[in-house]
C-alpha cells in the first residue's frame, strides 16, 4: 500500500460546483497533515493544514479522520482559478519529512 | 527579492556529466529540502538539511550529493548524470519542522534533461 493515496482524477466540474477530494495514508504514526496546491508547471504551495477537529478557510474545508487514516478537502462554489492539482501531504513516522500524494487534478470550466 | 530561488531553471546535459543545481533562500530558514517530481511518482524527497553542515538522506538519495556550508544555500550535485535523473527538481525551505506549523516554501523548480 502506498504511503499516501489520492483519488486519481481528473475532476472536471462547472463553475459554482462543490467538489470533494479524498486521501488515505498508511502510517498511523503520522502527526501532521496538509493540502498543497500545484498549478501547471509551477511549484507546490501550501493551501491549508488539516486538523483533527476539521478546519475551514473560506470556500475550502479540510477534514481528518485519524481512526480511518483518511483526509478530505471540500471546495465549495468552485472558481476557474481553482483549476490546479491538489496534493495530499502527511509527515512520515519519524516526523522528519513530508510524504506527498501524487495529486488530484481539478479542472473548473465556465 | 526575498524568497527562494533555483538556478538554472532549465538544464540539458549528457549521461555521465556532473551537474550542480543551486538553491538559495533569503529567509534564514533552518530547514532546506530537495525533491524530484516525476509523472506517476509525485514529489519524492532526495535530501534534506536541518541546519548548516547537517544533511540527511530522503527517500531517493542514490546518485546525488548535497552540501550546506551556509544557511542560505543548499546545492544538489548529480555526480554522474543518468537518464533516469531526468526530472523536475524542487528546492524547499521551512523555518521549523514538526507540528502543524511547518509550511515548506518551494522554489520555482529546475527542469533537468539528461540525454
């Protein structure tokens, strides 16, 4: 089982749609969780950290289920500018490195 | 300008040649990282450094060498380039590591092609 697995995508949605991405991780000792965003041929940038209690940042909501080792990202009212690849990221067991998922591509169309 | 820069941005080299990719950050971040990104694999950690003169291997270190004599610089050297090292290389830095407050800031990447 890969350390971080994500929905393969791509997700093609119209503007205004709500879309959800899922991610599972294999190491129960992982302590920190993140969603990064990567635009085409650009560097990854932190979108948001993910907390056990769930957290929201504007149109974005992240959830963590430690028991199921499952992370989600919900995007409401999708914008054209949300088109990107979303990377699920967790820390390794030792807490010395970030482990990246392969990413899920979102394409929002008008 | 403040930030993290990489050079060169694009590089074409031949099998067997030595190549050095440069990374420079102006934030005085303690931690620096090198990743490679390939289709089908996502981002994979090559080496990281917790401070000047402290480096450690990541997931895919074979064929690479790093050094960190100054906090702001973290060069990555391919001692004898192979075609399998054709990739996009990203450098990153963070002030801390551990907990939820360890955002890594990435450079723009270097696209390396080994012929």
